[in-house]
C-alpha cells in the first residue's frame, strides 16, 4: 500500500474501500473513474491513445456486465488474451529463423543517369 500512496496519495485505505463498496458504491465508482482518468491523462504521449482505447474497452465491458463478478471475469479474459498475444510475440522473437535474417543480394544502381533524361522527365 505504501507504493500506492506514493503514486496516488489521496487513495483510501483498503478498509475504507471495502466500506465504500458496501455503503456507497456510487462513490466508489466515482473514485475509480477519477483515478482512471488521472492515470490516462498522465500517460506518456506515445502510449496515450492506446491507453485511452483500452480504458474505453474496459468501461464497455463493465457496462455490459450484469454484476461485478461478471465484469471481473470478462476483464480477466481480456487480460489473459493480451498476455497470450504478448507470449506469442516473445516466442516468435526468441525462436526466430536465423536464415530469414541473412543478408540478401545488394543491387547496384547505375552511377550516372542516362544523358537522354532531362530534369523534366525525372
């Protein structure tokens, strides 16, 4: 929890979050939305569009779920699919075909343009 406090100092304790979930779930939803938006806004510009898309997809999954357990299972499946794709990419990188990356034939370009070509033709 110490790391979370460093990242998000206003983050309530786990006990407070549990109490909020039981007594004021709409307040917990607002907190989740605010923290998610803060995270997206602080993202590196190189990754911001992908993070926003992922955040949007997570919101859609939660909205389509019938309850919290259904949402959790749906998001877990989504996460496992992403890890599966990451694993496939890493395995392809680690087991690449070395012959595929051998140097190919280098083609020589003519050293001079033919005299018959003018600038307008090029």
